[in-house]
C-alpha cells in the first residue's frame, strides 16, 4: 500500500483555492451590479407601463386578498404583477397585468393593458432568451398589435383571433396563454367586485 503524501493533495488544494477566488469575485461582481440591474429593470417596467397608457401620471399596485391570490394560483392564472393606471386628475384609465410563461426556448413575459371598459389596449412582450428570428418574433408589433382592441369577454384563440408568428407557434401560443391569463384574472377581479 502506498503512503499518503502531501504533494498528492496539492493539485486538489490549488483547484479549491482557484474556485474559492472565482466564487469571491463573482459574489463581489453581483453585489456591485445588483442595484444597477434592479434600477434598470424598474425603469424598463415603468417605460412599458407608460407605453401602454401614455396619458397615465400614476401607477398603483393593485391590491387583492390572499384568498383571491390562492384562487388565481389554483386556476393557473395568477399574474406576476397587477397595476392600476390613473390620469393626473385621478381618473382610472385601466389595468396592467404582467404575466409570464415559457416559449420554445425560454421565458416570455407579457405586459397587458386592459382599459377600464374591459378591452385590451396594448400588449408588450419580452422573450429575452428565446430563439432569435423565431421565438423572439413574439416581441414584434405585427403579432402583438393583433390583440389590441380585443374584448376580455371571451378567450383569445390563436390563428382565429390573432395570427401566430410563422415558425414560432410554441412561443406564439405561450404569449397568447399569458394574455389569456391576464384576461381571466381581470374577469375574476370583476366578478369578485374588485373592478367595477
């Protein structure tokens, strides 16, 4: 049997030291950039809300009970975020729903504006990690403009109410699903008397 020697352990110790230094540097980079990233995400969210409701002067987080949140989750339609949009004089313009789902190659996030009278004002989608020139095409206005003006009263059906992006059916279906979830959450809020 061969005797244990410290020099046999040396490569493993060097590798552990290098890994430790890399972890330390990565954690340091994250801590230095996390505030800037959060600020950039917040500014992007505000810009999307103002694009949907340009006449809005304030956006407030829409409040609902834990019971409603549980019901939304159980139905599989829980939005990530919900806001109300108001003019400078306090007139309600509508609601903004942020929903997410998974397309062909990654997460798709939709920001759906619904007017006070229940019609879709505009949809903005981001598919940051989806396939360029295919799944990312769901971010384009030709696809998203198809939702503008549709009523929340009935389900939006892909290739009937809105044309899918050619070659990106899975991502088109995911984006449409997110928008339908926003629509259904809006209707549930209305049914529960949270929206008049």
